[in-house]
C-alpha cells in the first residue's frame, strides 16, 4: 500500500508552489488519494490521512539534505546546477535559512550565471574593455574553436561544435 508520494523539485519554494504541485499530482493520481493542504514547507507531516495517501511537494534541496544526512533536517545543502540554492537547517528543522532558489537568470551561483560571467570576462578582455584573462583562451580550447566570434556561433543552437 502506498502511504505517501513526495515530489522534490526545483522551484517549489513556497506553500503556494507546494499546493500547485499537489493539485497537479492529484490530477494524475487515483481519485481516492488526498493531500494535506496546510503542510509546512520544510517538514513533512507525521502520519498518513485516513482513506488515502499523503502527497507532499518540496524544493529539491529538502531531498538532497535529507538523503545526505540520513533523514535528519539538520545541516546545510548547496545545489549549483542550472539554478542554485543554499539551504540550512538547525534544531532538527526548527530554524531555516535559504539563499538563492530564485531561478537561473537571477541566482549568481547558478551554472547559467557562471557561464555568462566567463563569456563576458573573455569577450571584455578580447575587446579591450576588461583586464586580460586566461578565460578567453580556455573557452576557445574547451569549445575547440579558433576565434572569439565562433563562441557566439557555438551559443546559437543551430551550430554544433565538438569538444
């Protein structure tokens, strides 16, 4: 018997995000399932509702922290992918701190932001608008291209370069 379904997904940062994800899951799951509408954002409710399974939606940092700490809500987790989030808990989840989690275009530690920063620094050096940096040559080497203009071509999805 399934007692609970947990969706741990980036961008699920608030109670309204959780409720939207829970509604989405309910549309896909059998009708006898139920959801706990006032579930806290950071800690799963204890026990199951009678008559159905619980549905929980949380930010992916929760699953990363719990899986890395053996199930406790205490510690710090940092996820740096396309976006980024840093989340910390103390006192078994009673105290919470969050940095980031605002999306790839906003968060400074995201893979997207770091890639753009490298490209900007490389092109500013190339154009004489910034200090010299080994990032230009490193980027050319990594992409296996000869000229900075080819970096722009590479970023266009219609072009493929092999590393």
